[in-house]
C-alpha cells in the first residue's frame, strides 16, 4: 500500500545524490579556499606583485607630474630670461645712445675750444708780430723782406701753438 503522496524511492535516491554532489562541490571549494589561505608563499607573491604594480603606477604618476612641473619651470625660466635679455638690450641701447650723444657734445665742445684757441693763438701771433714790427727801426720796417719774414714767423708760431693745443687734448 502505497501512499499516493509519498515520493518514489528512486526520486529520493536521485535527489540525495544531487545533494551529495552539490555538498561535495561546496566542500571542494571550501577546501580550495582554505588551501589558498594557508599557502602563505603564494599569497605573499600575489601581494608583492600587487604592491609592485601599485608602486610602479604611483611612480609613473609622480614622474609625469615632475616632468610637467619641470616643463612649466623651464618655460617660466626661459620667459624670465627673455624678458631680462630684452630689458638689458634696451638699457644697453639707451646707454649707448646717451654715450654717443655725450661724446658728440664733448667733441663739439673740444672742437669749439680748439677753434677758439687757434684763433687766439693767431691773434696773439699777429699782435706779437705787429708789436715787434713797431719796435723795429723805421728803415727795417720799410724793407719788404722783413714783413714777409715776420709774417712767416707769425704763421709758424700760430701753427706751433695750434699743434700744442691739439696735442694737449
């Protein structure tokens, strides 16, 4: 007499076998997990590989940041150098122009002084020549060769004085 609600023993056996197989799979996974946890050497290698990878990644990031900062610093230094160079060139140009202007003024003043000194020397030579001529006796003053010699001496004296004045400068 079989009970219509009771399961078939063959179905029961099949279900039990499936449960056993499932339990074996779970047990195998658990054993593998425990074995993996207990394998310190492998876990250390995995951890070392992970840490190495992270360190390499971090080093690459830091290197890239350093290169970026170095590039920015180099660019800024180049810009500052360019500005300083431009300022130095401008200052040198202004200084050179001022020096040229001062040299031109000084040369003009020297030329003017030399002209005045030459004129003064000529005037003194002429005055000296005339004064000397006046001191000469009237007979000598009348001879034509004497005034020519005196004029030549006065001219020579003016040239010598002009040369001395220029030489001193």
